[in-house]
C-alpha cells in the first residue's frame, strides 16, 4: 500500500513530514511517496539518516509549487496545478497512491481533494470528521469546518458517514449518533437542528437524540453531528479551554518550590493527561465524502502526528472506507427515506 | 433599592435563594423582596436565623404557583399568572422592585420578562449576556441562548448592548467587540457572520473583527457576539471541558499517596483556579433588551451565586443599564446607520 505525503504542508515541513513518514514505515509495512520539492525532501531524508534508496518503501514525486497557509484555497488549487497538495491528490486519483496526508492549508487540502478526486455520488457536501478525546474515549465530530452553512440533508449525510467511520475505523458496532443542540428535548434547537432531528429519527441510524455542549467532553455519543461553523468553533474552543487550563496548572506547578515538588509527585499522571488531550495522538481528520482517502492534519503537526496520520490513512485504505460510505449512501437512498 | 428574588427558582430553592438574599443585605444597603410560597420562605428565613421582621430590608410577596424546570416556558408563563417568576417580574413592571433575580427555568424567566416587561423600543430580540472567565479577566458573551436563529441586525444589537454592559457594569472604556467565527479574515464564516461583519465594520463600535473559538478563553475581546445557538453551545462546552479536566486533575491528586501529598502542596493555587472558573462568582446573566433588569442565574445556584446575582442586579439598577441601552439604540438609529 502506498500513501502520498504532502511533504511541503504544515508549519514544520518538510522536516517533520519526512520524519513522520519514515517513522510510519518502521511500524507498518507500507510505502511512502513524499510529494514536494525533490531536493528539499532528499536533504531531510539524509538529515534523518535514511539510507534506503528511493525505489523501496520510500519514493519522491517532485512538485515544484507550494500553497502557502494564507493563500485563498480554491484559487490557489486551480492556479498551482503543480503544487504538492494537488500532485499528491492526483496520485490518489490515478491509483498511484491509496491515500493522501497533508498538514498544509486546510482549505487548499479540501479544495484539492474536492476538485481532483470528486464527490462520492449522492454526497452533497464532504465533511471533515475529527476525533475528539472524551472522558470515555473518543467522539467523532463532524463537520469540523468544511461547510459553514448546511441543510438538514447535509447533516443527515454527516451522520451516515460518521457512522461508517466509527464502525470501520474504530470498530464500534452500531455507533451512537447525537445531534449537537441547545437542549435534550427534540423541540430545542435552531431551525436547522429542528428539521434535521426529524430526518435523524427516521434514518435508521442509532440516533440517541440531541446532545448539548457539556455532553461532548463526557463522551455521551460516538458520533456528534453539527454544521461546519459550529463544529469548527467547538473544535477550537475545546483546544483553547484545555490549553488555558493546562497552562494555569503548569503555572501553579512551576511558580513556587512547593509547586515544583508537587509536579514531581504527579508527573506521570499529568503526562498521561496531556498525551490524552494531544491531537498528535490522533494524527488527523479525514475528509469524508470524496472519492479517495484524504487525511487533513493539524498545521502544527510534528513527526508523531504525521506518523499517526499515515497509519490512520493506511487503516482507512485497508477498511475500504470510501466503498463503505458509497454503499451506505446507496442503501439509504434505496431504503426510500428522504 | 428593592430587588425581587424568585425564591422558588433553582435546584436548591427556596433555601439557597433565601440565604443568598440575606447575605446580599449584609454586604449592601438594599431591600430584598422574596417572591414565592410565603410559608416556605418564612421557614427558610427562620432556619437561616433571620429575626429582623418583614417590614424592613426583607419582605415577602406571596406567589402560590411554581414553574417547574421541565415545563414549556411560554405556555407555563401564560397559564401560571401567579407563579413566583411572573409575580416577581410584575413587581418590576409596577415599580415595586428595581430588578428581578431568578435561578429557575431559564426559558420561563425569559418569557416572563419578555411578556411582562416588554422590549426596549427598537430591540428585536433581547439576549442573554453571560460573563465568561478568561486568561485576562472576563469576556461578555451574547447571545448565550435566548435566540436560536438570528439575523445580522440582531447580532449588531447584541454588540451594542454588550458594549453598554461592559462600559456601565464592568467599567471598561470602549470595549473591544469581536464576532465569533471560524477564521480571522472577514471572508471567513457562515452567511450570518459574513453579513453581520459588514454591519459591524460600519457600526461605530470598537469592532476588532472576527475571533475564533480558541480566542475566547484567552480573552481577546471584551464582548463576544454570536447567535444564541452557538452561544449556548459555547457556554456549555466551556463548562464541560473545564469540568472534565478539573475532574481528571482531581483524580490524579486523590488517586495515590503521592497525589494526595502533591494536592496539599498546591492547595491554594488550585482553590484560586477553581474559584476563578466558578460561575457562582459571577452571579448570573442579564437578559439585555427588556424594559427592566432581569438576572438569570444558574439552576444549580447556591447562596453565594444568589448573593452575587443580587449585588449585580443592584449595580445594574444603580447604573441605569436599561436607560443606557435605550439611549444607545436611539443614538445608533439617529446616526443613520442600518
């Protein structure tokens, strides 16, 4: 299996992308195609001590252009046909790679996949599905930011795709699907959620009803559905609140001699907590609904995050996630439901 | 000054409402009117050791009905004309009290104020303005849940009202107003935010542009504006993430002998942190845009939260918050802006 890694994407590229890719092939039998400026990639491979040549588990596909973090996504993708993210997606489209991983400009990664790979038939809007750590494990939140404005059918498709993802990748049988709202009762919510609730009730999904903001970190469902505007705020707010609190705790633990002593006593526990909150453990978020596996990683990804994103991409290829989503959409259509 | 306290509202009523009201008159020269079942209130006054009679700083207005937490707000308010929350609002309407404080059914408290007090002329949708603790102090978030669906003019009015609130109550000159969105650039957001951004730019407010989810806990603005659907999710998610994290830290600090020792060393720091995150310190949230001061408190409010809500209500009366909002709306209209 071949995974295309956008070596130029992310704040620490190509260094961390290259190191992460190399770490992945140490853990799993797969091939990495690094896509980007050939010389820069070769330098990073050398710097990382890689001596295995470029015809085995590691190869390079040269792409001269780079899309910067602040470029307008769709415009940049259309103009820069030889950018690393566009070329990496083309490899998937042409069957040269099974999946693509990028930590670059999120909008550009999305646009490149949408334009190059296209949508799964029947899917109106592909969505970013992000794993969020909770008290009980992980909840898949979607859409985490691909679509700022959605209609009820979009939300229903997010529920279907999230269900397939949770079953296939996380091994959760009959995942609980919740609709993010502002009250448990089905009469609570905005127009979008009220109308979506009706669709979800008849959907055949394991729909557990509305969930509220405080239910998310408690892990009350396996798949949480919302529009991309709400989802992106939820994602960033969660990061922000956790970040501020952990910073405060750190200040307490470093601000005095007593604090420093305490820090030594609970070092292990705090490390576990931090690692559980660490996005790098989860690797990245798939763009569900396109005709191929696309994993979008955090712009701040370091080697570990790239490694986990590659391993996650490999799992999605093995489980044939795209075919399963296609089937779920066809089955839903075939069921005569709206 | 007289403050009407809905003695029957909240999970621990009338006990905590009565104790909180009594604590408030110990701190400030004001009069409390407890509204609710007279006998129950008298019992709680006695249990709290109050012996001052009912013609001085403490009085009771009997209200035989109670609106339960799970009743349909508007229906209950229309039907139960003699419920504590409706009677308390009527006291404000008739000039018998300067403000009302309730920790009951939030929807019912809102509906009672809307129906009894009415809107300030020109205000389309009153909004709940909630103080959220941040790294730098407090940010006022509105709307925190009164209006699930809003239009750009609503959001602009939230910005105006939030500005008046931050100036008058918190003493912040020219408060920074941010629009909650999914990117800093003005081209980022859903349709509502994109259209609102245009209005805010021309509003004459100290508009600092879009803020993102992670900016909220960092306190990047004094007033954060969003629709009530997003605001309510933000509020509850923040509570949820902080709650889960503090619970985890607690487990670390109680799960082992080392942890317990560490807990002793950093006791003071942790207490400060918890108290800063504690909604009870902030008392409650005003419903801005109605013709009177209405403070809505958390259903789980204990005496301290009631006390702070009463003191906050008194401050809002002293500062004549309603008149200042009325003036701001008139000035805005008079400025010829949309």
